C-alpha cells in the first residue's frame, strides 16, 4: 500500500517518528570488540599513518621509561602505559607529532637471576658455563618477554612503534651506553675507590639505593664499653673528691682515663671493624659511677662510664643498674681521649688506638650519645673517619680502612678471632639464603668474655633489603667504580651543582616531586657504577696497577666499533684485551670485568633513543614514571645527562603513585587481593581499566578492586548510552546548518558549554589532569546532556516537522557535540571512541587520525549561561514537584501535567515567561504566576521564592507525540494529533516518507 491510501485511522504513528536508530550496541562487548580493533589498527598500519599525517608538525616527545623484560605485565605497568598513551594521543590530536617509542630494560640482575634459577633447577653451575653463552641465554630470555609484553601493551590500546622499540641490549644501544661511560672516564669523573656500599650476600653484588626496599627486621642490639686508654688529667688523687670542690677540681679526682665510653649499635657484627667513636659538641655528657647492679655480665659497682646525660638513665635501666653522676665531661676533653678496642687482644689483634672524633650525625635521640664508627660498614662512618684522617695521622693514629667481611658475608683476616684463624672457620654475617649467620653471636660472646658488654637487647626496625631477592643487605667496604658528585668539571661546577640547577629548571607534576628529587640530590653520595655480575654492559676500561684509567681515544674507538657490530659480548671474547689495546697490548694495562649498574643503562636511553632517532628529539618534553623513580630513572637520567651534556634530558617530570588493594592494603599474592590487568580486560575490557585510570588521583596512591571496577563499569555504561543516543539521533541528520543568531537559546547554551569545556579539556591535557577532564565530561554527558538537553529536545527531534528550525538546530548541535566529545575522549577511551566514530563515519580511517575540533569564539555567551542557570533553578523545583506526583501515582508521565509556577521575583518571573517553560519542563502546559502561592505548593529550601502547584493537563492526548492539548482534533486531515504533529505528517507525506 502506498502512502496515498493512508488515513489517520490506519497510520502507525510510531513509524513516523524520527526515533534513534543505530548499529552501535548498547552492550559494549569490549572483551570481544577490542582485540578486533587492535588487529584492525595493526593491519591498516595506524602507527605509520599517524606518522605520515603528522609530517611537518612540531614534535612532542614522551620518552618511555623502560620496564624490565622479565615477566607478564602487572597493574602498575597498565597504569603507567595508559597514562603515557593518553598523553601522547592528546598531543597528537592537538596538532603535534607525538611519536611514542616503547623501550625495555634488558640487562641486570632481574634477568640474570631468572637464568640462574633455571640453572639451579637443572643442577647446572653458572661458573662452569662460558660467559658469552650465559649472556646469550639472558638475551633470549629478555627477547621472549619483550614480545609478550608488547602484545599485552597493545591489548591495552597503547599505540606506538612496537615494531621498532628501543632496548638496552641492542648492539647500537650497548655501544652508545659504553660511549657514555667513556665520556665520564675521559673527563676524570670516573674513579676507582674503596667505600662501604650496600652489598647483597645472596646475589654477590653491590646495590644502589634504587635497588633496595625497606622492610621490617629484628636486629640484635648491644651496648659496648670502650675503656679509655689516654685522656687529659694524668694526676690521680689518693682520696675521693670532697663535696665542696669545683667542677674543674672534680675532673682531677675523677679522671676520664679510669672510665669507659659506652656505645650502642644494632649491628654487633660490625664491632671488629670499629676504628673510632664519634661524639657531638652539642650534647651534654657526664661521667657516672655504678652504685648498684643486678646483672650477671654487665657493669659492676665502682665502674665509671660516660654517657650523654639525656640517655644515661634509659641506658642504666637496660643494664639493670643504678649510678651516680660524678661530673661533666666536655667536648674538648673527649677530643683528646683515646680508647682501647673492646676486643683488644682477641686473636692477637685490636691493639690499635680508638680515637674520639666529632660527628655532625651524632644526636642524643637514642643510644648513648656516642656512635660506634666502623668506616668499613657505613656511609656516615666512612665520611667522618676520612674527614678526620689527616688530623689522626698527625697524632700517629693510622687511618687505613680494613676489609673485615668478604663478598659471601664471611669475616676475613681483618677481623682477627672471627676470620680464617677462628677454630671451626670464619663466622658469617648472612648466609646464601639471606638468613642471619653466627657473626652476631660470636661477637657478643667475645665481648662478654672480655667484660666489655654493658647490655643487650633486640629491636624491630626498618632495614634495607634487596628488592629482587627480598633479603637483607649489609654495608661492606669494597673496591668499586664511582662517578664523583663533587669534582670540579672544569667550568667551576660539579655534577651535583649541575643536577640541582637542572632540577630547578624542570617542571614537576605534582610540584612536590621537585623538592623530593632535590633533597635526594643534595645528600646523595658518589654514584656507584660497578656490579659484580655477568649480564650487562661492561665497564669497558683499562687501568694500571694503581687504578688509573687509560685515556686513549684510539682504544675507545675500537671498543665502540666492536660493540656496535657485535654487542658488548665482544668485551668478554677471547683475545679482547689485545684486540682493543692494539699496539699498547704489551703495556701492563688491566682489563676491568665489572658490569655497569643497570641504572646507568636506563639513564643513558636518552642518548641512543632521543638523540639517535630522527623521528624524536632531545631533550624530551616529558618523562612519566612511578614516584619511586625519583631515586631511580629520573635520578640516573639526570645524573648521566648532566655529567655529559650539562642539563636534564627532560623538560617536565610527571609521577604517579602505586596501586593498592580496595581496602588500602598493598596488593600481594599471600593476601589474594591482586588485580591483574589481563583479568580485567578479559572480563570487562581495556577501556574499563583505562576509565579507572582516568578517574583516579593518579598522582597519589590509588585503589582498585571489584567494587571500584564495577563503579567504573556503571559510569562507562552511562557514557556509552549517551554516545549511542547521539549516534541514533544523527541517523536522521542531513547535515543542514542554522546560523547561530537563528538558533534557539537552548542550542546556543550547549554551544557555550562546549566552548567552556574546550578550554577545560585542553588545559587539563596540558596539565596532565585527566581526572578533571573525565569527571567534567562524564558529568556533562550524563547530567547536562542526557538528563537535560537531550531530554528536552527529544520531542522536537522525534516529532517536529522536517522544516522545523528547532529540529535542524538540535541536529546540528548534536552533530557538533558528538564530534567534540568523541575526539576529546579518544585519548582516554581509544576503543569505544573508535567504534563510535566508525559507526558515525563508516568511510573514515580512524578517530585517532582526527584532531580536536575547534570551537567558535562566538559560541561564548556568559550572559546566556547566567540566564539559564536561573531557569534551571526554577526547573529543578518543577521537576521535584512532578517527581512527587509520580511517586504518589497522581500522574504517570510528565506530559500529563500542566503545573502552575509561582515566582515572587519579578525579573525571574519575566525571564521564565520569555521561554517555552513547558518545553523545558517537558510538560504539556505550564503557567507562570506572580503569587501568592498556596501553602500546599511544592517548594525546595535552596530555591526560595519559587513554588509549584501541580495541575493535570487539559485536552486530548496526541496519538503521535503524547502531548495533552485542547488543540488535538483541530486538524481535519489528522484529527487525533496536535497541529504541530499534523504539519510534520503532511511534510512526510509530501516527501513520500509517510509509511
């Protein structure tokens, strides 16, 4: 039947409405859809198309901090990569060429440890395998996990040059890393020194601060007596001091040389390494005599002891004794005192003098006010000892530093009585599994036997552990290679100076990161570069017998050329020494076999990635990593770049926190509270994970669990339904435009809001404030669009005639809204926006090749927005009244109502009369009255002066739009609809579209 035969009685009005129609599904099905889109992007070469369309644009470079290639990605990786991808996409869609090159850290102990575990499982001995064979196994292991992680990152929607990533184990990278090291060597910044470093007995290597974590640990604690050997005041009186003599005289009656200095330590095993006692001239000390004692091994009545006055009583309680204070002990007196070592005579050793030396690190907060100083086993101990070395040598006190503990944690010959000379073999600090050895027990027993133990106890405190083996470390004096922080670099600056200046010139997000990194840089010791391992870039230098570095450009060139062609394995190949030294092979140069700290590797990535790739630039615009990288990658990159180039390799540093479980506890396997990105993607989709990242305060620690995931699923559903409605509505869009000055106010209001949001979105992306963008866009789409603008305009869009200016303007605005919102959201939700864009533009290549749409300055209309804020407040009262009517079942839909609105304020009343308020309230009618309003009227406390009396609409119900109007029946051709709907039907009929 044709439309000519249709009558009002036979028409199906539902088919005459412009209802939304779209193939964009309500149920996202992201776990199935997203992999299809990933495959599509790879097949179409999206990355290459991005680079091609970006030619000539300014570069924006986010340099990727390289994850370790040693396992599947975890939630921290997902957070990190999603943030980076969002930044890159946001700049790409704002006129930049934001080329992202992913990278991987491939050297170092994490991978070497995995291969050693495989060896142990097979009963193989690593030391029996040729080193380059072992290194090849490490290389293959890393290569496998790079491929796995690449796939997992792509599944998250990360776009980048995954076909050509950077890796620290690439031959070119190894050559460039070696070249960066040689710059330090040639400039004199690299030196070989003996200092106490954090040492992993389990892993047999030195560790940097970035390679340790602090865990709770229970230590043995001891108070130890050091008998005074020499002190000022040599005259010994025959009788006790009279009560009435002055303090100066009392010092002659109670000389210091009859007393013992008492120290406190949590590392009894370091006592054999003691060489001094540190004190402070800011602390008040006193000489005490024991009056009563209840202990078996501690001090007895009559013994004289020196303590900080603030800590004396607390120490006496520990030793179960009472004591009387005899006199003050001055700092000047302490400075001239020399003690005996408490182990004097044991094993024929420890006969050397133990001086008292001043130390800024000494306090009276805990202990005794004196600090046991073992320069082999602590940074502060080392520093205070070496600072005093010249003065000590002048007094005839040798300043040599011993090596009491070896790499396996055993005492050496420098610890007489505990080392190889000990019956049963040397005592051990820690064993191969990281458990306590017998060193503490042996030292404490020797102190008891020598009557030098004041007291003992146990203490729970935080202590450094290797972040790989999770076992405690020790501080051990050992020869290593260092980069000097305070050497004059020839221009009056030091590496520390340059780094601090660079920090001040860098933008930090959040800003607190600047102070944190600055504090670390101000206090950090020289950079320890050497590791005693096999897998990594070697410290490729030659030294003489005194440790002086060979500085020969020809030798360096041969090394770098070989590394470029063969990789760093060339250093360990047979004949390497002769090959690299060339004509100097006959000279007595020694080839260093230590491996470079992997933080130097990753700290050099700017050199072989940013500088060497023509599609990138140096310095990077931004580095983004977790807040732990203030002491890791941010730190090492800064030092490496400042040492070789004089400035930071980045202009901005962004940090994120760590992901905790939903209850705020750390995620752990034992608690069963881990969230794996693979599981979230499988169950809900990557865009849900990405939306969670966008909705978090990522600058702080975040939480994640089932409830939080569900919250984001609910938010996503609302967002998706808004996009779906726009797509369905735009199915009827013929692209017509209405001049701005002819648009209804409601459309102009939405364009004004787009203008405001455009500034917010662009500023948010510039400031890396994604949460602000996500929350504003979600609120706009759900509250201002779905629950306000779309709700109001559904009637015009579905029912108005084809010629309606309101309908045309609304379609134009929905079209504009879609283009802006979907492109704004594309960096955050790449899968959903791609699906939506292709649904709207089936001939398009990808939304990710689009740019953010520009806004027209003419859209900005603050006066209009202010008027509509007032109208919205009145609307809230009306909607509240209608909701109460529905709740009481006096009406079903709002179109059944025609409320009367009483407004006291004349200006507001006039404003409301200028608009079709029934349209705004979605009622069939609405009257604005002056008042007074009846007591029964509906009111809202926050909107005084406005009251609503609900009334039922009068007239007949339109069979097409369902509005109730007395005008229904006035059209003879279509008597069961309103005149507006009748006109719409006539236009459809004329266009041959009435079905």
